[in-house]
C-alpha cells in the first residue's frame, strides 16, 4: 500500500510538473544550468528530436530546449558580439532576430537585424561552422538579384520553404523576400514594386500555416494571411490586438499570438474569433513582460518572455 501511495504521488507530481514550467529565474545572464540564465529570448524555431531553438538576443546565441526544459547553448555567447564567419568557437554574432532549421540538410539559418545578413550554420564532424549566404554585411538598404550583393534592412524571422528556398521578413523594407539558388527576390511588400502589395507598417514575425504564411504586423496591430503567388489578406478579428509580436499555428489551423502591448497570449480560431489564454501563477502568463514569440511543440505552447528573461509553457 505504501508503495502504491508513493507511486500515485509521483504520477500526480509528474502531471503537474509537465503541465507548465518556467525556464530562467527572471534575471539576465548566460548559463545552461544551475541555474539556467537567459538574456532576452526573442525568437523560436522547431529543431530535432522534439526540441526547439531560441534566439537569446542579448547573449548573441542560439540555444536549444528539450521537453524536460533542459537548455543547451549551440553557438554564440555573451562575449561573441560582432561579425565574423568561420568556426563557431571564433565566429561573432550581432542582432540575431530570426532562426530556422533545415531538418533534411541539418542546417541552421539565422537572420541578423543589425548586420542585415542571412547566415548558414552547418555541422561539420560535431563542430558548427558559420558562413554568410545573403546580404551585404553591416550595410542596410534594398537591392535584389545576386545574394552576395543583395541588401536588406533589419531582418527578422526566417522560414524555410518545402522547395528549399529561404524566406526572410525584411522589416525596414516592409517585405517578405525569397532567397533561392543564390538570388534574392520579393514575394510581397508595401511598395508598388512588390508583385503582391499590402499596406502594412511593421511586419515583425511570420509562421507557416499549411502552405499559407501568417504574419504579425506590430505597427498596425493586425494579422495577415499570405498565400504565396496569389493573395494576401488582413484578418477581420473579433477583438483588437495591441502589439502582436509573435505568431504560430497548430495542426488545426488555430493561430496563437504573443501580444507585447497587452502582455498576453491569444488564440485565434477560424481567422476571426480571438480568445485569451488563461493566465495563472502556474503557467506564469499572469506576469508576462513583453512576450516576444510563441511555438507549439508536442501539444505544449511555449512563450518567450522577453523582459523577464524566461521561457514559459502551457500544455494545450
């Protein structure tokens, strides 16, 4: 009987423990354990073996998290600010705002808002190697054509197409741009030069929802659905958002939004109905301070709590 009681207590503890957890003690720093310290986690990407990547902005690092909440720094660090390609022991990083993972080629891509470049990180015999694949380092502007001569203006999130092309959200130019076979082009944007035109102000994050791309525009507090090569439309939501900064979609087409202005996480059903994810002391959503991004991994919603220097989760 005693063994049975202990087992039941352990099962109850596990169910409570896996429902939600917080990573990071709330103070800025850079350690993987004892304790885990983060400094402004800002963007997510799915990774391998049920883990995900996050950009640790003020640590100039890409780090991974597994289902148990264990953090591992892959590359970068608080002393790695700057711009330099090569082995990640020597490479330097600055202003990382986007990250994506190619599970077919085992490549990580990062986008820099301050250096205005896209970089590829490959794994060579257990060691990461960085090279710039698009953009003119530390020069902002707008230029199409050859990737090594292209110019961007404050790159944020990055996505990988099924065909292997790379999509980047170019905030300063208010465009989604495509990198494919060494060439850069525009898919959609604010100006009349874009093949599909949209009146947005500060498009800051994007995610796939099936073959569509859903986009947060923090400037006019709207959400857009983009069908590449066809159309883009603004969602007509049941209630307004204040500053949507992060977006993701589940397998049923529901959208989840990290709203910095309201310090809240929202769910959008049928591209219309907005509801707030319940904030409790258990999930830590009651004390969010500028939530920057959201991602769903195995039915768990993770939130990058930027100014609290934490990752928080809620089982859906």
